[in-house]
C-alpha cells in the first residue's frame, strides 16, 4: 500500500471545503441550501472517519485520527466510533444483540418485555423511511444509554472516548461562532440529516444468518450514494479486506464477483433504488433476532 493515499486526502479537502461553504456563503444565501450542503459534508465526513479507523490515508493512526478529529456530527465521538466499529469487525459476532455494537436486532426475550409503543417505534425503525427519520434519534439514544451505563460502571475506555470529544468540539464551535453564517439550530438539523443519510447505507448491511459469511450485504450501486459512502456498499468486500482503501474496492469486486456473491450467500441488491422500492415503507427484518430462541 502507498504511504499516503492522495485520493482520500483530496476527498478530505473537498469535504471540509463543502462544510465550510455550507456553513458560511451557502447559509447566508439560502439557509435550506446551507443545511443541505452541510448535511452532505457531514455524511461524507462520517465515511472518511470510517476510512481513518481502518488505517487510511496514511500509515500513522495518529495522523489519520487528527485528519478527521473535529466533531462535525457534534454527538458521536470519533474515539467511540473507532472502538465500537473495530469491535463490530469481528465477523463471528455480526448481528449478535449483545456482542455486536452495530446490531439492530434484540434478544427475543427483551423484545417480548417491551411496551407496545416501544415495539411500534422499533418496527418503524426497521423500515427505510423510519431508519432515516426517527431511526437516527433511536440509534443515538441507544448509543448514549449504553455508554452511560459503561461509564457509570467505570469503563475507562468509554470515559476517555467522551472526554476526547470536548477538544474535538472546539474547532466546530469556534468556526460557527466566528465565521459561520448558520444558526446553531440549523447546524443541529444539518448534522442530524447527515447522520440520517449514513443510515441509508447501514440499513441492510447485515442480516441474521446461520453462516457468518452470509451476514454481510453487497449493493451493486455505482451512483452518488455509493460515492458518498465511499463504496462501502460493497460491504462484504470491505469486511474481507478492511485495510483496502475505498477507491480499490470496485477493482477487487469486479475482478472476482462470483467469489464474493458465493461467500455471502447471494445477499445482493442491484441498486439503492431497488432498496427504496422494496423497503421504504416495509420492514426488512423483525426486530427480535430470528435465530435466537425465546
């Protein structure tokens, strides 16, 4: 691998430039335009943070972390994102309600005890429309609650991760207070919308399956969303080769498509348009893990 991955550095510059433009000139010209541009920048930034977690664009973990350290999302500390995502990359635990920190499934026993209104909200969250609207709030509240419990029990890794978010907020707050032309409430909306865009990608990345290799999806989309997600829609390729940079994933996939499709048991979608048609109003999965016994 190259010592410095210039395509990723160039994309970082574009991302920060779009964010700066969205929070200043665009917001002054038209607040909805500014919110939209800023939301796109936040979504792309989340994808670039994901790249940094996996060792890009340099060989130095400290440099990579510094390049994506500002808390553009405000409420998701990079250190916590890094720690939980690397835990998630243990393929043997994918979709596990307890061990996979990115699982959307619940233990059936837990599901059975939930109030009806909570069950209804979680069912809505398993539709694509629900995932990108109320789902972002549900995911954040679950994340906060889980980290609060861990911190209360003295988990130093969690406490350290949240403390690191304080200096990460400084450049964002300073920019918005001195240079930005966007009200605070509008920036909060933009950050929320950016995180919601990312949930289009995570909506069906994994499914419950007996075989671990069949739990990870392939979405054969080469359009704008694929670019925004840095080709992470080829998710099984990423899980098999997590150190490969985003701009090489399609080369790997095109060179041996049959291998990847066989490995993941045919868990393949042709495009995001297909996913929107099928799941915008319909839940893809039950909330209770279908392979866990009650």
